[in-house]
């Protein structure tokens, strides 16, 4: 002790640090009484240039400056977190190569700015969802060998051919995702140019802006949902103000990787065959995808304003229209492809369409040449079906044909009540 006191007289005492107010994003046993103390620096600058989200750091994860006594081995190393907390924080699910992210704390001002729920720890998430920490960890850990698959996988045929893979969450996880949809996802900022998966918006509102235009230019984003990866969802939540551990937990709950069953020593494991991403079948995926392409929507809308064009997006369908010539439209096509590529997406060139007034101009299946509605051929088929039902020539499938006709009439009434009423009469 006299030697330690002598070193302290030469170099001074090591500064005390207060971590009693730190939030790591993980809830576990309280810190030991003799834990190292450290204050939180609340004056962190922006996380990135032009960002409003502040880079508040968990100093327990930053490099430490050892005191002279510690360097000589006279002072004991003091614990700042429990073994359970450390295991969760440094586990495979929380692993990242970006050291600028892993020690980020919650920015309460940023969350308040967006009107998002204040979740500082995983305990806050569990309380908001009405589940235990054990159940939260059961669903929010990415396992390379999953014994209990949380999704039911099936395929449906595509209109253009092939099959679309759907991963539907099972009952317990689906209830959690629906809660996250109401508490979090529906509050994320979305562009006004997005017309899919939003209340008060539909294919009708998305097509109205393109009625009676000289040129209609359509694009399709290739593999839209798989392009919204786990890392991008986590980055979005961090930018909105959440800490790295909280954002990681939420991202795992709302993404999944395609898995292949593998039998090992008589036991079946579900092994991922790709990266985690937003999947078709999860209630949270449409809203997350809408929020994540916010910057893409803003860039495309800005380009459209400069060219005096109309722009809307319905899920992965991008539509531009205006009174321009075909040469200008081709230059705009190149610009759009470059912007989409810079934002981390890919244009499906096989589905790119440029249509003038002389052709049938459709936006998400709605004809927009002169007015909203269905094509003339489709309305003729509806009239023929109505005539067969009226004269009793439809045969044994009267009920099925009548149900089909009523559904088509309701759809047409949403687009164009006058066309629907003419067929109904």
C-alpha cells in the first residue's frame, strides 16, 4: 500500500468515472458496487456530416487509459458489466466490423423529433411488447443452426412466370411483429410520393398523377424486399436515434434469412442460405421498405421536378410522366438508373416501359391515357359475363362467375365510378 501511495504522489490518482447513468441497450443484473465510474458525454457531435443524430458513446466500450498503479499490476481490474450482459453484447448477433456503431447510445432528442418510442434497453422493448426477456431473446438471436424455425415457407406463382418465395411468421412472432408495426414502423418517416402500404393511399392515388400525359416511363426495382437487408434496417433505426444494441434487436425481430433444413446426427437444424433481409410475409416488411427508400424517393422526386415530370412509387414500381419527347425520356432513364444504383438498388431492365399516347398507358394495372379505369378489352369481358348471367347462359358456375364480376365491378368503381355504373346497368 505504501508503494501504491508513493506512485500516486508522483503521478496523481486515476480519475474516477461514473457509469451509473449509462444505458448500454441491454438489461441485466445491476452493476457491482465497486464498478468503475464514468460520466456520459452528452455533447457528442453528429454521427455523420449533415446528420442530426448525435454520436453519444458508451465509454465502457471505448479504449481505456490505465492508471500508473494499474499498469504496474497493483490495482485490480474492476467489472463494469455482468457476464450475461457482456455475453449478449459481444455475441454473434451483435457482431459488427464498424467500431463507430457498436458503442452508440440512444439519442433521445432524435427519437422525440421523429415521434418514436423511447426504448433505451432491451427491457424497454420487452415491456412495450408485453413479453419476457427470455422470449425476446428467443426471437432476437440470429443462430447459424436454428432448431425451431420461426417461419413457414411456401411458394406462390408469379404472374410473369416462376415462383415467389413467401416466409410467413408463426403465431407468436407474428404477434410481436404486429405490435412493432403499430408501435414503431408506422411512425417511421415516409415520402409523400409513396402510395403502397399506407392508409389513404392506393393504386388509384398512385395513378391519378399520370392521367393524360404525353409520355409514361415505368421502372421496376429488382429483388426489392431482399435488397432491404438486416444491416440496412439496423442502420435506419440507428439513424432514427436508437442505440446499437436496441437497433440490432429490433432488426433481428423484423428480418430473416432463407433457411434450408439439414439433418445432423438424427436432429434437424435450419441453416441460413443467405443474408437476413425483409421478407415477404412479415407484417413489418412493407413499412420498413417504405421508410428505407426515403432518400431514394427524395432524389427521384427532385430530378422529376427539374424535368417538370410527375413521379410516384408504388412498392417497387417507379413511374414518371410528362409532356416530353422520347429522346428526353431516354436521357431520364439513364439518370434514374444511376440514382437507383447509388442508393443500393437495381433496375429490372426487362420491366422498363416507355409508352406514348398512341399506346396503352398503364400504371400498376390502371389505364391512364385519358381517364382512370380498366382497358376496353377488360370492360368488354365484364359486359359479356354480365350478359351471360342475365340470360342464364353461364352454366353451372353462375355463383363463381357472379362473385368474380362483383369483385371486378367494385374494383372498377374505385377507379372510375362512371365505367362501373355503365356495366352494372
